[in-house]
């Protein structure tokens, strides 16, 4: 009998299930329905010789497919495995390339010999599963987070406690986990399994189009539907235009309308205007930028510390002309991050905890885990998020792998920006991120 090996969600509104006879099925995430089955892997996924053991979307146009102790990187735009991962080149090994994966030398399983399943949670974190355990892998630091692996049981309420075959999350409210002939639907908002079924009856809960598309590439209509989904799920509220739902979906606002968010809170995190801290709203926001703001809250609060507040110097307004990205509600100037860590409140200011730092010997970047580990973790995560979701090395489809690193240039501008010195001087107190061109 054919068995499921892995699954992956793709930013084309599709989910793919791969089987051990080297075929796959395709599902539509917008309708939730099965589309086509028994397709040949090698014929349709150039560079893959068959179904991998695990397959996970990384972001920035790349995915990783794992087979035993080796892996390849798949490019979304080229629709093929990247050339350096193909013969006659030496296969890339997990050992040495996925820092923090246990090798079994201290007891326990050898994760470097292969993994069972992997899923991107949309938070800047991947979850990798093996046997009865899992690790959390951080995209920003490109390594396993401290304190892992841990047991699945007790951490994933209701989930299969061991031997997962596949896991997939296509954005929205639900993720799916598979073992043998069974699957479980996981409610991401409420953090527990809420549905069980057999593989033969598998279907997806419909998700708005563009759920895995970076904010910089979203169409207005996609952002509009994603915003409506967030409102229905209680992630944010609009003051104006009023949110009006209808039998066929959102009626108001229309996709091209800029919106006012009130209260100034998205998914439990307050966006505080540092120039007017009592204001409990932000307005004139492009809906694509609103999706970027929501996704930033997921990245910045994906692990300790408990972030409660993102401070900013502007979202929907700026000092430039009307066609500037700030005045069109397509930019954020992030100036600080606050919350709780180990029972103590904190507020990390980009000016105080980055821009005012003295030079660091041997580096063009002044934030460093040896200087201030909390500020480094928060600010580097915000930067990496911005390069994955907002304009980074180009505009729209002009953003190419690899994304800029700290100390480099591009459209994410910050205290140690490596581009125009005048821009660096003007951004000592914030990280600038934008969706779309600076001026149109």
C-alpha cells in the first residue's frame, strides 16, 4: 500500500502531499479541495529524483527537501533544485549545515542522520520532528533554538506523540499533521488539535489567497481577503472604513482603501506611536502593509521574551511628499520593542540600545549577543523579518536570494546600514521597512 512520506505548502496557494511511490497529490488551499493526484515527482519537480523524507518552505523563495542525512534547496522562481545541490557536486549533509541538530553523541537520537517531518509555522521558526521529539529552528540565527529537542507529548495538545510522517501549514488558522493513514487538524489560534480524520478523507479548511506570499508581493485583493480573515479571527479591529462582511466575503473596506486600526493592537501586541504614546489607533494604512504588521507580530513574539509592544515613529504618515511610502501607509519606522522577560518588564530602544552604541572592534555591526543578547535577538529578528516580507535588495520580484545581511544595504534601513551614509545617519533611532517603491 502506498504511504505518505511528506507534505509542503507553497506560496501559489497549493499544498502537495508526497508518497513513497514517488508520486504526489496537489490540493488547493483557497478552496481546500483535492485538485490532482498520482503525479510524478521527478517529472514535475526538477532536481528531485523522488519523494523526499521531509520538505519545508523556508521563505524568500526557497524550500528545503531532506532525504536521509542529506538535503537540497529548491528555488520557487526557477522551479528546480538549485544547481549547486545537484550532481556532480557533493551532496549537502545535515551535519555542519543545520547548526544545533543533535548528532546523538550525548545520548538520544542522531538528528543529523535524517528527520521525519518539518513545518514552517509562519513565525520565523521551523519545527523539525523525529521519533517522539522535536526541535525549533530559528530562521534569523539559522540554528536550533536552545533547550531543544523536547518531547512532542505535553507541548502539542492532542497531537500524535511520535513518528509523524508529515506536517504542513499553509497560513491561516489551521495546520495539519499526518501519521500512517490518519491526519490531525491543529488549531493554531487556540494551540490544540481540533479534528481527526483519515488520509482518504483529507481536505483543507479554505485559506485566503496569498497566505504564504510575502507582503511585498501581495496583490491588493489578496491583502483585502487576508485582512478580513484576521478580523474574523479577532486578530485586529478597524475603525474606518467599517468592516462589512457579506455572503460572498468582505464588502468593506475595498482593496484599494487605506484603513484605520483601532485599538492599535494586532494579535495582542500594541503598536505604540513613540511620538504620541496615548494614541490608541493608527491610520492611513495600506492593506498590504497591514498584513506585514500582523506577520511582524508573529515573528517577534515566536519565543521568549514575551513581547507586548512595538514602538514606532510612523506608519501611515511621514514628512515627505504625498507619493512617499510613509504617506501612502506602506512603511513602518520601528523604534523600540517592549515586553516581559523572566517576570521583569523591558523596553529596548533602537536609539539607546543600538544607534548610540560605540563601534564594535572587528565588525561593522554594533549590536552583538555579547553586548546585549536581548536587544540583539529582538532587533536582528525584526531586521530578518523585514528582509523576508518587505522590500529588501530590490522592489517586488526584484528581491533576489540571498536576502541582505546586517551591515549590508537595500531597502531595510537601520543604524548600521551599509549603503548611503546619509541614510544611515538618518536611521540611528529606527528600522525602516516598506512595501512597494519608496515613491510612486
